[in-house]
């Protein structure tokens, strides 16, 4: 099998999304099927009409930070790892992890490449563990206090 065909099969069968966006125009070069799946849409319904289109999906509370990080990427051309929330086309809130990195052509920044992964389940488990830990700590504090107090 030809190597490009093998790579295409891998890209088409992983849950993570891959993307390439041209920096000069902010136009998409490539989005993998996993990318569309994370945003609960498909290629036919994904319409990018403006430069900041992608930011429209970022949760309003996370949007200023992500916009600033994107500007920093464009200025410094450094690899970024971010975790933040999005609101999908089906109006579902998801947590995503995004790693972006620069790609160059003729020594000039050509595109922003990236990997995107849905980490909603992991975030839910982390929040549950935090809640359980806080409850356990409160119970232990109460028990400790009661054991130190004289019996009445």
C-alpha cells in the first residue's frame, strides 16, 4: 500500500481532529473527519465566512483568552497546547484539547497545523473527583473535630 493511502486511512479513522489553516488568509486547507465530529457537524454544513469564524464556537468565558493566544501564535510562531470549552453546532458544550504548531514554506510561516481532541469525559471525571475529595475532606474535618471534643 502506498504511504499516502495509509496515512489517509489513519486520519479518516481516528477520533482526534487534524486541521491546517493558511495563516495569510485564515482559510482552511484541511480538516479531518474527526475535526467535524468534535464540532457535531460535517463538511457540507461547515461554512467559514469570516476570519474569526472559529472563535464563534469558543465558549464565551474562554473566548478572550483563546483569541489572545491565537494572536500570540501568529506573532511568535510557537507551539501551543490549550484546553478550553466550545459550543458545538448542536449547542452542546464540550471541552477540547488543542495543540497547534507552525508550518513553514520557503522559510515563511505558511499555516497553522493542529490536533484537536474531545476531552469532555476526562474533564467530567476530574470535576467529580474534585467534588468527592472536597466532600471527603469535609467529613474528615467534622470527624476530627467531634473526636477532639469531649463527650457530653
